[in-house]
């Protein structure tokens, strides 16, 4: 369909239409879309006939006397509107099925009808859920942005639910209410007041007797007494909920508390005694002093993990890079042993006061949810990207060098391979919460730039990137460095049949969880979101089986070998102002048609498979290459051979090469050879007076074809 066809179709559905620039989301210069939007076919023909203009839908009007409320589900730039939508549904705020558009970048427009427009805004319903309504517009179906197109389904338009309209109307007042908090309210005193109220005065919530309204009113009163939202939920759960009939589930109670804090009109702390006295103003130039508990909350958090307790310390290393330290309670107290406070007439340790304070920052567990919002009760190890993305990508010189090196040297000009590799990196920043089951492997000589791509992408991740050449970070007993690692890179790696390391590597690539163990602390588990990269110049880098699916192996070319100026220019350009552009380039990269869980078939992967072959399969490959049974007295390819002579040839082969490990016993040889040579059959044959078992061997051409099926690659056989 052409633009005019889409425009007319949308107008007949009741939408008020106006033109947008081709491949853009903006109206033409001078176009006043609020006044110009129409359902007139004559006007639409004038705008869209024989043009490739995009289509705008004015959301303030719909039909003759209605308006639109559009929920814009955003899934780019680190947002996950679909996740927020699911969270709303779990909290009881469900949207009815309605007409929907799929946007060019994979998002959605959920379109509802309303008697009147509401105020539009970003993140109105949560991160990634914007509202388009009064005075705004959306891009309509039939429009094209880059390589993506807007499409629409045929579901009837539903009326906007009441809760959605109320939420949107509350946006205007919300910021005023949230910002309105009585100054000087002491958190610990507020907690004491709230506990007394909950235990002695608060009405109980009883099902069938206005229990919902009671819970809301109790939460609102707690807010008035000065406690913050998270403290209110916890105190209501601990000191009030159990006596309700029936008790509230914690998640349901959170919803009631959140509503009281979002939609209550009085500021937090209005009923606190402190509200009657204005704080003494701080003299100009005097330092802004924080409450000691709040000051410690800025850097420390108490957390339960693995059945034990510890303190998290959010700090920086010597280079100013963010890092998270796990402190035992003993170490935490030791650090603050020389810092005391006088409480009443008694001197107490600040660390002990903080631990005993109801206002301390506390979590019930540790999670790693990159790019996602963790439940409030859990500490999320994800701290975001090191840089903010550029507003748009503009062919930055350092990023262009990155692209050139990836395409021409790492992928050796293979455009399909290049698209897969960049897609792998793009997936890392677009969907960090989705773990791929494939690891990257870069093999090449010294100075060819094996590290260049990974180090540039890793810098975007800040503390979520680890590059190391020390094997203890792979096989050591303590693995806390993996708990928040998105990209783990082993530099100058080599493989020498280390079975311990093999199991760890493969679990790191495909395992669902990390069992994290810090020295002196109880182990606990977090989700494994780690991508693995292996870099080296050895022939055998990874343990690749014949049917390997875990490794994407690249042989880096010599096109920029020892070109220090080139790689220095790329690095310095990135450090100057290139990293935001690299992040934008990867965020905007189209992942359509790219399966990052399907490793590309490369000659470099075949090399790793050959290096990883067990002795019997290596011997058979040598037989196929030399067109004879290596180790036997035959000079050519046999039609049949006695099983005993077949086994003897293999044993002579491994003995001549001093192979001692992984050599199969006689009874296993027949089973193993059938894996790679299924055409071989076994029967008895007359040999003089004897009837020995013999192997009937297909022609070498057939045997080679069977081998290629076994190894998963076409092989260049020497003629």
C-alpha cells in the first residue's frame, strides 16, 4: 500500500491525519498540525498522492467528538516499556485489548478512545510508558523510519479505563505533591510515631467492610506522620498487617501505600511535631550537613545474601571508576571504630547506630537485572552504562574506524559476518538482560587489533566489564567479580585440554545462574547475564566439539598489523567524545534477522574443532586427508579391513605421536568411528580357514562427505 492508501484508511477509522516529512517524525516546515489535521479525503490526496510522506495522527481528536489516549510503549535507549506494562498488570492496573500499532523500532502504540484529552508526558505510567493525547501526535501506520515500518492491527479501539484517565490527570499534581515534604522531619522519630500509631490506634483492614479504603487511609496517616514510602510499607507489614482479616500480600500492600503517597494531597510529615517549627536557616557559606544515617545511606547498604548479612559499600577505585565492595559486619564496624556520636549522655559507634536505625538502607537480597527495574526489596547490581548516548549518530571518525576494523580486519570483508558481530555488540546494549548462549573468540597474531573492538565496547559498560589475562579469575575459588559482569574477557588465553577450565567456561557461557562466593561470606546466587569473550594467538583457544554451538570464532586479519597510530587514534577519539556516539550507533543498530544464539560457521571455528578432536577422530581425519589407513601397511584406500588390523593401525598412530591421554579402549573404537563414519559396516569374512570380523569401508569420497556432516563444515581436501 502507498502512503495515500494508509492515510485514507486511517481517516475512515476516525483518525485526524496530517503529513510528516519522508523518513522523519516531524511535520513539514510551516505545517500547523493542530489546525491542519483532517479526515477529508480531498485534503489527504493533496498531501499524500504520489509522495512518500510519513503520516501523523493528531491525538487530541478522534471521530466527531472524542479524543485519543495513546500509551507509547518504548523499548529503546535502555527503556523496557513492556516490562513496566507487565509490572502494572501484576499490580492490578490492566489495560484492555485495543487497537495497536507496531513502531519502526519495535515499540508499540496502544490506542484508546476518551471523552476528553489528557496531558501528554514521558514516563507517565513508569519508565518506558509515555502518554500521547492533548496537543500531541503519533506517527501512523504506513510510515517508514530508516529500515523500519509502522504497522497496525485490526483490533477495535477500546475506551480508556478509568484508572488510566485518573493516572494521566494526576500527573499535573503529582510533582507538586512529591516535592512537598516537611523539612526537618527526623526519620527515626517518625518511625517511632508510626509504630505506635499502627500498634495502638490504626483501624484494621477487614474484607467486606471497606478493607481497601482502610488500608489506604492507614498508609496516608503514616505518610502524614513523616515516614517515607518504603518505610511505611515495611512498618505496616511488620506492625499492622498480621492483625488484618485476611492479611495483605506484601505486593498488594505496596500498591495501597504507593497510591497513598502518589495521590495524597498533604505533604509528607504534615502531622509531625517538627511541622510546627521551622528549621533555623543555615548561614550563607556554611557546609550542608546531613543526618548521619542519611550520609551513610548514600554509600552503604545492609543486605541479606545466602543466609548471611553483609554491608555493601558503593565506592570508587584509584582511577575514579565505580566499584562495589562487600564488607563483613566486622569489617564495617572496624572501619568506623574511631567515629563516635554522643546520644543522650552515651557515646556510641556511628556504624552501630546505623545498623540499629529503622531508616538504614536495607535489602532482602542481591539481584543483577541489567536494563531492568528490580523490585524495591532487592539491591540491583546494575549501575547503567558509563556514558549517555549521543542524541543521534553522525559518522564520528573514531566510530567509523571501529566499524572499518570490524568489517575489514576482524571479519575480513565478510558483510554477513560483520552484521552478526555488530549485532552481538548491539544486543549487549539494547537488551542487556537477555543472555546469549554464544561466546566470541578472536584469534590472531600480535599487533593485529584483537582487543580493539572488545575494549571499546567494554568501556561503555564501566564496572560491568572485566578484561583479564589471569586464569584465577576463571578457575579461582572466589568469583565475586562475576556477579555484576556483563562482558568477561580472557586475554592471551590458551587451551591445553584443561578439563576443569572447560567445564567452567561452558557453564559461564550457557549457565543460568552464578553461585557467587566472596571470601569469608556465605555464597548466594544471581542471574548469569555474562557475555564471554576469549582472545589469543594460540592455535588451540577453545574446547570446540564437533557439533559446537557455543563459540563464534574470528581469525583477525593482518590489515592493520602493528599500526599503532591507527589504534591509538581510535582509542583517543573514543575517549575525547566518541563513546556516546558508539553507544548511539549500537543502540540504533537494526537486529532484525540476527540470531545471536546461532554462531556463524567460520573456517576459524573449524580449526578449533580440529584442534579439539579426540585421538581417534584426529586419526580418522588424517586417514581421509592422506587417502589411506594411517599406521597400516596398506598403500591406498581399502574396501575392507580386518577389525583387529584397523585397531592396530590406530594404536600405532597414537604410539608414534606419543599420545597418552584420551586414548579409547578397543571396545570403544568401533562406537567412536561410527560417529564420524556411519557408512562403515562390520561383518565376518572368510580369510583362509578363519572368519574374522572386518570393517567394510565406503569409498573415500563418501567417507569424506560423512566426515563433513559430522564436523558441520565443508572441508577443502587436498587432491
